[in-house]
């Protein structure tokens, strides 16, 4: 299973994104950086399956409701596409938008 970059690299990417996109909420920026990192480690095939908000919550050590809220902001900004993760789970599957 793909892992997040080390905390120093993750922070560096987060800071760069905050400079590039200052309108993004800091937590939304962190979720986007983590999603990009996990997506880059994926299979590399044409169809990206994305990552769930539950997985991001566990990997980042952040409450699921906060990650979900950040995901909603990213979706409204066109950064990600979302769909239900399936089953009775409140999690969302996040897929990077083609323009991201």
C-alpha cells in the first residue's frame, strides 16, 4: 500500500502549495498534497482509483470529519472528484481532477 512522503517532504510540498494557491484552506491543501503523493505512487495506469477520506484520515492522523470537510472544499474548487466509498461508510473516494 502506498505511503505518504516523510513529514519534512510533506511539509515542504504543503508550504509550496500554500504559496501557489493561497485561497486554499490549510487543511484542504494538506489533503490535496497527501492525495497527490498517494496518487503518484499508484499503479500509474490510465484509470485512477483515488484514495478514500478514511485512508487519508488515518495516514494524516486527522479526524475523519475534518478530512471530509476539506475534501468537500477541494471538490467545490474543482481540485478533486468525489464519489461514495461504498457500503455504509461515510467515507468519500477522492480522485484528482484531470486539471490537477
